[in-house]
């Protein structure tokens, strides 16, 4: 994967955040800028966090996979889902990030991130919004949960569906905010 990406995109945020968000992999903008969640999905995430009362500056954001995997279509680089071995190859990096920042809560954004944290049998839409003690707890994270990735909202078939999904996403983030109050 790294051969074609511009650079590895590591996480960023405060040194000791209460909240860590884990996405799938960097997108085109993230690959070019070297920062997580700066493209269209990142802008939607920023808006949703603000609507949920979560300050982006207080959150550590990262991805399960650290390089942008894509296929070229003309001049565009289109996201390509990472394979299970590619996700596993980046697992030590993610574990190291968790052990360094010690978040109270980890939120997985999307199925790939959730499966990287909970295993391949994890089903996002079945488990979405459920908080559980996570195996990374000895590294600092007390609880983990999952919700959709902001890019899924952007791919909704029409504006009405995007509004509905966005509202559900903000509701998930508000629940995260409430859980953070309980564990902090």
C-alpha cells in the first residue's frame, strides 16, 4: 500500500484526549496533506462534532490504515477498500497510538475501523452505538463503540437520505458526549 501513497498519515490531536476517533484510511486530501480527516468527510465530521457539542481540538483522530489505497480513474484517485491483511499490518500502529494517548472512549467510524478494533465478525449496523469494554483497556481506553463513517453519509443517494443519516450520526456523537461525561 505504501508504495503508491504520498505518505503515511498518522493521527493527530491532544496528548491525553478523552476521546479518540478511528476512521478507515486516509483519503486523497489526507494523503496529499499528511493529516487525518481534512477532506470532505473530515469537514462533515467537524460539523457533526460541533452540532453534538464536541470540540474537535479536544479529540485525537486517526485511521486504522495509515496509507491511502486507491485506483486511478483518469486524473482522479478513487478510494479502494483495504484488505484484511492490510488492516492487520497497521494494527500495531493503532495499538501504539492508543497506548500513548490513553483515551477514555474510542469511537470507530465505519465497518473497517470497527472490524480492526473488534475483529472481522463485528457487524457495524447491528452493534452501532453500543458501548463495550475494549481489549485495549489496559492501554488506556475504557470503552469503545462504533458508528458510520462520515463518507457513508456523503454517498447517500439523495439529500433527504443524507439529512436523515446526518441526524442519526449527530445523535450517535451526542451519546458519546454523554458517556464521556460519565467516565471522565
